[in-house]
């Protein structure tokens, strides 16, 4: 458990943050008071998570790979549930306010529940459209460039083969490849030798003082 801090970073923290915000927003509907303390504690816990994750990324985690913006986009969409719940809470509190605060409206029965459902679903649809369609159209992103496995493997050691220890053992001791497929080890990039016949193209190089590149 002590070495768990060194596990490669992933984006599962998004779900924790969204859940914290959703519980805080849902409390606006259920709880009649203590809103300030609830949101202060929510801010404190999220700040702690931010500091902890920043420390892990900068000091402990060996790598942090984000393959696409899919997780970030999903988190932004899930925030629509949080804001939609806050909208429902606002309507719930404004409905039929007692004296001396004059209520803006007073409804009951099926029409009232239909209004709440319409407000929640309608907001989520608008939020979804903004995140998935409007924002990407306004913020022009670099188009995805296609790349062959060979060209990518020449500059990146990690592949479906080199990350599989059984495959590397099979390459060295069963198929007797020369040079064999080498398993990924941090700081051992010089052990990788190119062998196009088995699908490995990476080979560590360094530049000598004479200006020529030589394979290690």
C-alpha cells in the first residue's frame, strides 16, 4: 500500500470531484440549513485532493498518459447534472414561499413535477449541446493526424508488444529472435534494439561530440 502513490496517474479523480459536487448540490433540495458549512467542507476536501494530486504528479508518479480528451469531455457533461440539480433546488425553494417573502409562483400536483423534470432535462440538453458541439466549433483544435505503427514505434518504446512480459519472454526463449523483443523498464531504454521483422523499431540513440548519431 505504501507504493500505491507511485502507480501511474489516471483520470478516475474526475468521478470523485463530480460526485462531491453532486452531493453538495443535492443537499440544496433536501437540507433546510447549514448550506454554508456544507459548501465550505466541499471546497476544503476538493482543495485537499487538488494539492495531493499535484504533489503526486510533480513528485511521485512516474508517468501520466492522457490518450484523448474523452474523459475531460465526459466530466464536463456530468457537471450538467450538478447544475441541473441546483436549478431544480432553486425552483423547489421558490415555489409557494411563506410570508413575508412573496413567492414568484405557486404550483402543485402533476404540473409542478412536470415543471421540475422539464427544467432538469432541458438544462442538461442545453449543457450537452454546448459542451459537445458549440465549444468544439468555437475552439478550433488541431486535427487528428494518422500515423503508422512503424513511425510511432521509432520514437516511442511502449507498444502492445513491449508492455507484455510473456510476449517478450516468448520472443527471447521460444522464437529465439535476434535481437528479441525487450520488456519496458524505466531507465533501460538502451536495451531496446530495432528488429523490424518482429515489429520493434525503437532503438536508443545519442549524439557524440563529433556530431554523429550512434546507437547504444
